[in-house]
């Protein structure tokens, strides 16, 4: 797919019509290069009019050497022979006028043809990974954790992430992000035999922070019509278009949750420092062991982790028999950000809670994720976060 670099929302809308469905939009050339590092099968970078000419030419020079299969399309409000000459020398494939949508579409199509010629139509493709967030007890902050983890996994636009709300009776993902979806998983009911990525894209709701949502039904009675087969095929189809699919589940081993856990690559278990929750989590982990769910790919998130309650992290690890991957302390800022519809990872990326979710994301991916200060965050840097780094399913 093409990557469009443009900051002007009006131009994004105009140029977006000329690009294939599913094209990624980023604001800077730096984010475009970061995106390409994660997506080896992208075939074009479209540099919009807001990208300064020198930056555009520098990006083209860089890609000409490092990624020769990626074509650069330069879009200008106006250009002359000098611009064309400099663009050609830098390795730009096409220079087109901003108002000519057909020219943009044609340039991108030529880029795809060139990509196929250089790489072949059967080039390797890496499927996305499913991350299921689960807790056997309600009220532990599972949905808030799911939302913030998904935002952290986007790495500020470098990854495509879809957040699926599988709490089919009382899902709160959309309202937590102050989104009002026109479609939800309900519109996929009965389509088990025809589910594909193109169909699902029409049901998704985009959040401003490079995150896409598949919302839960608006009425609880719909959950009886969402079959395990439908859920399984939805998650498998989303793997084709996203790097990570984060699944928020209900606080029970219902059919939807069990199906998600069966499809999962990594599982995040959310717990709080109280005896009833830890007892339920212990039983849940034993159940997961019996069902062979996510063995070696579990990550424990301690939410509202305040030492004053009298249960230490060491005690939790001893009780549950697994290390803590990340801790999020109680903070008024988290609730305030959630109530405002701007999750803490977006509202205050430097907040301790945001850093904890970033470290959790690093534990899940097994890869460093840049922190707000530009350093690489790894799970090992989070106090007592000794998460597992193995990849792939058991």
C-alpha cells in the first residue's frame, strides 16, 4: 500500500481519494520511514505539498539507496523544470500536480507495477499478531488498559493497530475514546462465509491516533448472534491488514473470550492488588494451563498497583507463579483523561502510566518502542517488569 505524507487535513482528504483503500497517512517523512521499516511490502511514498522540497528530495535520495522497490511520488501545487530535474536526480519516480487526482492514481499504479516487477507478486507477507487483554474479574481497568496498550502499540503511527471490542454485552471501548461508530461487529453477523479484510474495513471506526476500532454491538441481545466462527474469521481477516489486533474481552470465559484466546499470540492478564482479584486470576491461569492457552506468551499487568495496600509485587509473583510485566499506579490523571475521551497515552505521553503502557507494549512485541523522550523503551527498563520476549504461538 502507499504511504501518504501530509499534514493538511484538506489535502489528506483530497489525495486520499486518489489512493487505494487502506493507505496509511502520516504527518512527517520521519514517520513514513519508521512505517516502512515495519512494513517491507509497501510500494510507494506519496509526499504531499506540505512537505518541504528539500526534505522531500532527501527522503527520495534515502529511499533510492535503501529501498529501491519503493517509488516516491512528489505532489506539488506547482512545479517547473528545475524542480523536475532535481526530483529526477534524487530518484523521484513521478511529479504530479496536487489537483490532478487521476495523475496521482496513475503514478501509484505504476509504482505498484514496478514493485511487482522487482519483487514479484508473491512476495513474503507477515501476518499481524493478536493480543488478547483478559481479566476474570470486572472493574480492574481492563478496557482502559486495552485502549492505552493499543495506542502504545501504534508507536505514534509506525504500526497499524486494530482494537476489537469483544465484550459483546457491555463493551465500552468506543465510549472510552468518545467515538460514536455508525457500524459495529453486529453488521458482520451472518457473514461467516464471506468475511474478508475489505468487508471489515467498512465496519471499522478510525481514532485520530492511528488506531482503528471494531466496536461492540450497541444492544446486549446481539451477543447471542455473534458466533465463535464469526469471531475467529474476523480476527484472521484482520491479521491481513494490521500489525497488531488488540482484543478487549468480557470478564469471563464465555464463547467470545475463549475464541479470542484460541486465536491469540500474546495474552495480557490484568490484575489489581486485592485478594479476591488475585484468587480469580490464579484460577484463570490454571484454567488457561489446562486449555494450553498462550503458554509462554502471557504478560501480567498490575493496575492500581499501590504498595500501601499491603500486597507486594513479590507476593503477587509468588501467588500467580509468573513475573509482572508492567505496573500502573493509581492516578487521578488516568481517570480524568479517560473521562475526557483522550486516553493517558495520547493526552500525556510522558506520564508514568503512559510509560508503563509503553513498556507493556515492548514486552508484548519483544521489540523496543521509542519513549516520548526518544529513547528506546524495553520491558526490562520498567521496574520489576521481567516480561517474556519469545515470539510466535505455542
